């Protein structure tokens, strides 16, 4: 890629620290090229306020704000949730948002005839991989510019200094300089005091948690909810029909108020290092739990166990930026088949960070009270003797051989 050929670029723009300083940096280092900012709205809410004014003020020629919330929920979140995919306790909030955003980014780049796509991901993180693999899927020959791999800036403190020198307004300062990612599914916190694994997160400090409260600050009275699913997809909350997006947003409110979905983990990044993060995923944590409870009565043993094994692979694909791959698509097809009879209602009790089962029903339930009861039933207990004899035959033969 020759810098002289770069006349127009499309920038993945959030208005955060990285992308705010990238606009003037691009104009300084890429021949005053035209910068078109693109923000994929995946539910970051207040972070979109004043974004166009800020982008234009810092040198962008225009800003696209793409409403991707429904697409994000229905085409990324729900398929991942149905798969039961969890990466080291992390519910993949940033991971499955990136391919969605990147898809929109490429659409604008092709529409505008851009010479390159730019992102603000660091060379230490996973997001650079997620963005670039998705871009390569939709635009395999499109040049990609990643300033963190080019510029002399080495820290977030130096980024702030650069912003101050260029009169770029920021919503953070050196005291609130956590690296955050927010969307309608989650909020992540990294950096600052969290970089020392011996430090306890400041859950009770005002302003640290944004999607809810610490379990200590949650109500002393439990909250009951019901969730209805059809073929693995949430369709109603507390007997009120809603879209999956509406359900997630409402569960965020309910779960956040009850201190649900806060985790502090040291995860294994794709690039090889371990990194600590605090994640808030109140609604998602409830949704995963309810879906799992319903599956316990709707899936047969072999299907459930195989699905659990494959969920690890699914999670790794999502985490590693491999959403647009044949394997992920094949796994989603398998998951969809398993969900054909995952239909029913789940009741949960939420209390100070805990999610407690409070009932589950399904017209396709494989649980039979008549068979499982400790009372009188049609189950013939004498059948078990022959079963054990056959099941244990290899052990018996091995013991006989060893005894010789």
C-alpha cells in the first residue's frame, strides 16, 4: 500500500479516545486524505450523542451512523446464545459485535469508493483480528490501516496528550481512563487499577458500574421473572410478547438492578497474552441461564452433551473473529436443528447477583414425573439388573483376566 494512493478512507469511529485522535493523525500522515467516519450503532446509546459534531470538528468530512441493533441481536447475539457459547465465562459481548460493525463498514467503504478502511484497534488486542477478518470476507483486496501499528504513540496517556495538543474534546481524563466497550449486550472495563490482578474492582464506587449495581447494593427482596422461548428464541418477558432486542434491553434493567451479570476474569487473548477485564452483562446472563434451564428438559442426553462440547468451539470461533467461516455456519445449522423443540416457559428468581431456578415448562418436555417419581410408577425396577450386567460386562471380563 502506497500512502500516495490513499485519497479517501473510511474509519470505524466510536468517538472514544483512539478514534478521536486518529482523524487528525490520518490527515497529518496520509496526505490530508478525506476521512469518512462510520459508527455502527449496536446499542451504545449515550455514546452516540454529539458524535457527528465531534467527528466533523476533528476533521471528518461526514459521519454515517448505522442502526445495526436489530441485525446485531437477531443475526449475532441470538445464534451465539442458542449455541450456549461462552469463552472462559465471558459472554462474548465485544466479540460478536465486531463482525456486525465490520460488515456495515465495508458497505459504506464500497459505496463511497474508499481507498482503505481504518480501525483504532491496538496491536495487543483481539479486535484487530475480528475487524480485519470480517473486512477480508466482504472486501478481500481492501487495504487496511491500523494506526496503532504505525504511530509513535505508546500509551493511553500519550493519546490524551495528543488529543489535548490538538484541542480534541474527550469524555474521559487520566483518572477515568478505563478502556471500555459498550453495546446493548454488555459493557467491558479494562486497564488502570484492573491491570494489577491483586486489586479488587471498585464495584461500589459511583460511576464504575454503568449497567447496574453491585450485589451488595441490590434490593433485599428477590425479583421473579418469566421468559418464553420458541425454538430457542426469546419471545416474551413476564407474559408480554416482545422482540428479542426489547427483551434484552428490559432484562438489562431488571438484571442490573439486582446486581446480575458482573464478572471479573483474566482471559486468554487470541494474541497470546492474558488480560484482565470486568464485564457487565445483566440481561445476557439471565437469557443464557433461562435458555439453559429450558434445554435441560427439551434436549435428549446425547444431543445436549454434543452441543455442550461444540459450544466451546463455537465460542472460540466467535472470540477469534472467525464468524464468517464455513465451520461457524455449519455449527449454527447444527444448533438450529437442536432448537426445533426448545419451546416453553422458564421462571427465575433474581436476588443479589444470583439467578435461581423457580420453574420450567415445555410441551416438548422429555421429563416424565410418572417415570422419575419416587412413588409408584410403571417403571419396572427389575429391568435394571440385566442392564447393569451388560453395561458392566467389560469390567467383569477385565477383572477376570487380571485375576489370572
